[in-house]
C-alpha cells in the first residue's frame, strides 16, 4: 500500500477518484484507490507499507517515441555534445580510442556533434587529422546527417561516382567528396556500420534500460527497426534481459522479417517485447535544414525548402500496408509539407478503404504542424507526438533557419489543445536524454537556452503536459491498462520529489524521479536518500517486513 503522499491518478475528470489518498497493489495490478483506513482494512493487515513521505505518486511515464537500440549504441560511442573546437574533439576521440583499445583501421563512431556550437562541420582534411588511421563517423544530434573521413568513405564504398540516394545527399565540393552525408545517405551508413561486440551491446542495452527507468519511464519505443537489428533483438530476448516494455516499429520492408522472427510479439508482449506497427520517414530535420517545408528556409535565395524522403504514392502504399496488417502506422514528419503529405496519403488510403481508426496513425515530431492542418488530423484519427524540447535545445537555431514567426510556433501544443486534438510528448532519445521532467518544463514554459520565451501562446498547463506522457501516451499505443491509476490497471508508477501540478512551472525541471515501479516492483530508485521516509506512529508499530521506506536503496535494481 502506497500512502502518506500526493496521489495523481490522471483519470479523466468525470472518472476521477475523489479521495485518492492511498493505493493498494496486489500481483502487479492496482487493487483499490481511496483513503488509507479503508484500504488498510481491505488488506487485512497484510499490506507492505510504502511511505511516500509527502512525495508524489503518479502513473509511470510512457515514452511516446525514441530509439532504444540507438540509446544503447550511444553508450558505445564518443560523446561530442557541447564541443566547441577541433582540439576538444580530437582530445575526446583520442581518449576513447585509448580507453577502448581500438585497433587502427576500425570504425570510430561519434555522437551528438552540433555544428552550430562548433562553428560548422570540420572540412574533410580536418576529419582525417582527428583520427589518423581510423574510419571516423560523426553524427549530428538529430541523427539525420553527419561527416565521415576519407578512410570511412573508402570502407563504405562511396566514391565521386556514387549517386545521391533518393531522399538523401552526398556532399561534394565540385567533383570532390567533402565527407558530408545527409538523410538517406547518412542512414545508409548507419545501417552498414559493423555491429559491436554482442556482449558489450547487451550490457549497453541494460544500461539504456536503467537510464530510461531513472527518468520514470517503464514503456519504451524502438522507433525504427531495420533487418540489421534482428540478431541484436534475438539475443536480447533469448537472454531475457528486458526489464522495461519495448514496443518496436519496423519499416514496412522489414516488418515481415520481424513478425517471422518473433511471431508471439506480433499479437502482444513476449518477453517484454511487442511489435507495435510500422514506421516511415517523410522528411528530415529542421535544425539540419532537411525538413520538408511549404515555404523556403530563411535566407535561401533559390527557394530551397527541404525535400521529401518518400513520394506520395509510396506513402499511400505504406498506409495501405499497415491497414492490411491491421497494425499502427508511425510517420516521421517535421516540416509542414511533410505533414501535408501524410494527411493527403491518409485521406487517399481512407478513400481506398483503409480503416484509419483501427491503425491509429501517429505523426512523429509534428514540429511545424499548422493550425489549418489540425482539423484534418482529427478527422483522419492522426495523433501528433510533439518533440517540444526542441524549443529549449535548438530554439535559436530554429529562429535562424525558419525566421522568428515560424520558429515561435514549433510544437504547437496549445493550438492542438484548442482544436480538441489529443497529443503526446517525447524526447526522441538518443537525440536528447529521455528526461521527461525537462519536457514537461519546456511544454509549460517554452524557454530557449538563452532564457528567451519562444511562442508563449503555445504553452500548456502542467496537467496537459503530464497527461501527454501518461494517459494520452497509453492511448497512442492502444494499451488500455497503462497511464492511469485505478483498479485493474497495471501498477506502473513513478515517485516524484514534488507535485508537478502544484509547483511553479519554472520549477518543473527541478523535480526529481525518486523511484520507478513496474507492476508493483521497484526497478529503479535514487541511491543515497537525501530525504528519508518518515513513518507514522501507526507504521512504527508494524513489523519491519511490512514497512518500506521509499527512500532506501532497493534490494533489486537494474
């Protein structure tokens, strides 16, 4: 029984439990919600007491979109976030090579390099000098672009005669390659990189689960599965290493291979893995200027407005394929032109007989979704999942790329709410950390790194934001037993240091996840309790085995 704290059930107003002062859990499910005396009597004195010590219990957070395996891979890569010079890049890369004893001739992959912070991408000659004798790959934080050095170009078979792939670009200075790769050209590189040592990868996947759990997340998304990932997932499930629920979305081309490899996952969770549907990409990244826009990027004299990654016909075929399988469709759409392409494709598929209410399409990112498009999303049963933390992480970049007017309305949460359009929120990890509390803060405050409020009219309340990562995220997945605390639901909880509905909006990101609970069992807890639980006089008289101080280090941890 959880008691002595604030209980946020996240139920709809008309269903809300009026006296939610305690929660009783049995066999991983919520048994009852109500006052502590009634629940104590219901348990017959046999309940183990979890003293919340004035902290807040709410449903565990649900990751509406990220890339689980990529988060694990990122733990085996050089971290170049926040670097501002070639010297610092060289130092980090050199330390990584030495620490991991990487032999010359092998690939070295780096993540999180932001050219806006570092003064642009390094020229090819500088790339070669950063790691002589190694095949170097540097990824943009978005994962949609990057740089490779000369040895990596050779190993990947990219020559001046190699044509740009559809929906991608190979950078050239005249006839000479410059090492820059964009969209499908860079995604092709990522899919052909040598796989890391399997034992190291399995350990990294466990570390990735611990990272998600430390942010209060129990359900995680694998946002784009390719056939090259099959051996990793087969090993992961055979070893029984999943502690969190993982929902995977293969590409339409690869869905059949995953359904064949994991037949029980196609109908529900098997060893905590479920195939949720299919995923397509319709454009790129606004910070990398590859998102598909209806109007040109700021300062583009030639009218450049990004480009689509798929044709309209291919998009319609993907919707029809999801309908044929009866599975959900996820579509990556950053620009408003990409959003329109998804709208047009869903409308055409509906005319051809597709049941959109059944496949529940999701528009991933929806950064530049326009208000005039929102009624179409409602009519077509499309849920937007916003990457609102862009406002903080790349707000100034978007102002430069899009101009102030468009930049102010990225991730238009309040507009979606005004149109009665349900939405979810995500972090797209490993693009940024899966820090849900930071996302709640951005949704309510919309502050950039420089502290400037961007588009305050698109701010929402803390309750709106919290619903978007609990009950509405569960609805996005079609998982009716998650996201709310009420009898019969899964006992997936997060204990927070304070109440997000009561603290000032600017203090939301200062809240802490204290404990994460999956099906009634603690899977992560903050170590070294700074605020130990305080037992009531009644609890002090209970046998020690019936008491549980929520501030202690758990016996079982990830």
